[in-house]
């Protein structure tokens, strides 16, 4: 048990895991739990503080999610964020009103009290608002800590019982000094010590894996990316030879990717690795399919079928290990059973069949990509694997808008290879979160060699991010964009136009499907 532990109650906010991440960056261990966790369970877990997340619901609705009211009698510091603050106000007989115009985006915060959570902060700073309700009447015993031009009660506290609330989101990067607000709550209010380290996670993960797997065997879905690689090494350290890694070449991979995986893992790591060539199976099932959700579910279902088929040939196999990360989970289904909104299914989460013979093991499912990379370094993985840009489980299938065919896959592979080559030559590969090509479901008129062409359009997608939950489009040099465009049009048969995606996440997602 971690003696310095913060519990984060999940009310379904897309930012919930960002709170956990901010806490961990302060080297304090955090655990996300369902909003309706009982006081008995809280006492069994043990914690030094509680953070109530934001959420899409309104506390003014009868069926809105509520906490066990006894948590306010635990004599434990509590910080409510957005919905969490409104919940606190409602419980202590304050008043919460619904506003017709939702406040979303940056706002200037004026701090009225520079103690506790606002200790050592300037008089005003930029904060990120995302709410439709607001606290209109201060609860008895509470004082106002900060305000904005639009929100009189932007932060409040009852310092006697150590209960705090902020209407804005300190966990997102758009709030300046938000990390300091979080650290002030952890260190000054909860009296936590910065003692949690990635090495602690590795030890705990290995211990849990041994307890769960025991003498059974595990098959691991290995793709060659950092997520599955870290998962494989973690499981291998815990159970040794009882792990069998399986790489499925589904025909939806980037150029020469299967050969690279074989060289890295079978030769370098000498892992028990089996290759399955299943291009025909996947393309057959994807024939005529254009809906992205259906694509993901088909790919997830076919993966599981292959793993279960292979597992039957191995004695005592009970588990399937996957490198699922939290952004995959939060966009597909809530990891804690909270009322979070579904954005899209991921083939290894929402795309899995409801009935599976194998039990899932996902040791990284509450971590971000950068945390997985840090764990990879702790496990001794080479930088060539650790710094690989994220590649979606469904592969090129969700970068082809419309039907997936052999011909369209070949066009996209060649275009994508040009993008990666030029981005790497420009020494931008490790600076960008992702950089790739997308094949659009349209054709455009062009002129090549004095003749009319009517060919495909390719979109370039290059983004900057630290966690995959939010992202900004990369302002690449015009000369680089020109070089990529010229190479694709001249070298990739069937393409006569290249466009650049300048959307951020939100409102868009990083992948097109």
C-alpha cells in the first residue's frame, strides 16, 4: 500500500486521467476510482486526499452522479474540480445554477487568497474553463479564493475542514501554473511526500502479474510499438518462459514493418515470438466496409480469433496481454465505470468481442504514452522502440477513409513512407507526436504531362502533443511541406493532390477515423 496516495473520483470527464498524470508528475501516487466508491472501500485503500473530477453531467439534474456523502466526514482533504466543485457546493447547501451560454476556453483568473492551493502564485493567471453550471451562492463556512470577470466564485474553500473547489481545470496545460495549484494541494494541504517513482510502478506491476497469472501461460499481442513492447517485457519479467508473443501481419501495416519487428524482437531480445500472416483474412472481412466503428470492431474481433486459435495450441494459456493505454480506454469506454462520453472505439478496447475465452491483462491501461516510454527506459528498451510515434492498432485501415482494398493500401503505404522519411530527415520525428498520411475517399482533377488526371487526394497529419488527449497541429516549414507534396505526387502512382490538416484536438481527433 502507498502511504502517500491520492484518490481521484471519476465523474466522466475527458480530463480525469490528466489529473492523475499531474499528481504523478509531482511524484505522488494516484488511483482513479468510480465516483460511487464506498467509504468502506476508501478506508481499505488508504489515502491522504481526494480529488473530485469534472464531468459532462449537471448537478441540477435528479439522476446526476453523486458521491457517498460520508466522504465529507472522513477528515480528509478534498479538492473538487468543475463538476466536483459544484457537487461540494450543493452538499454544503450552496446554490448551483445552469447558464444558457456554456463557458469554454481561456479566461483570466484573479486570485483573492494566496494561501494553501494558491500559495506563491501571481495575482492573476490564465485558466481553462469548460462548464455550463456555476456556483451562484457560496456555501456556509466557505470563502472565495478566486474569481473571473464572468464567474464570481471561481474557487472557494472551507479551510477548517480542508475542502477546496475550483471551477476551472488546473490539470490541463492551458491553465498557467496549474501544476503548481495541484502540487500545493498535494504538499501543503494533504501533506504528501514526493516519493512515488516509475521504478515503484514496475515493481508493483510485476507483483500483480505474478499474483494474477500464477502458473498459467500468457499470449501477448506484440505490434512492435512501445506500448506492446513494454507490456511484453513487463509480463516476461514476471512470468518468464510462460509468455508467448504473437505478431499478426494483418496487411494493414506500414511499409516493411513486419520485417523490422522480426529483427528487433526475435533477434535482439530473443523472445518467444510467433508470426502469423493473415492479410487475406482481414481484407476479406473488411471488404465493402466504410464505417470506421465497424472497421475497428471487425479488426478487434479478428485479432482475438487469431489469438484464441493460436492459444489452443499452447497448453495452459488463460490470458491475453495487450499494450492498451488510458487514452484508448477513455475514448472507448470508462475504465472505472464512470459516465464518460464515448468518442470512438479502439480495436483493443471497444472493438473487442463481448465473449472471449482468454482473460485480458492490460498493465498499462491507466498510463499515458510518455509514462509508458519512461517505463520502457526503466526496463532497458532501446530508444529506437521507445521513441516510435504512436501507430493505431487498426493500422492503415483507419487512415483509409472508405473501403480498405489492396490497391488503396499500397497507395497509402508509399505516401506514408515519404512522410516519415522526410520528417526524419528534417530531424522532426521525435519532436512530433505523430506524422502520417491519410487517403481520402475523393478524387480530384489535375494536370500531369499536359494531360488531364483524375486521381486520389492524400492528407498530411502532423501534430504536437504530450499525452494524446489534446494536440495541436504542427506548423511545419513550408519548404518541408512542399518537398513532401512533390515527392508523393511524383512518386506515388494514383495521387495528384496533397492537403495539410490544420485541426487541433479537440475539437478534432488525431486520427481521422
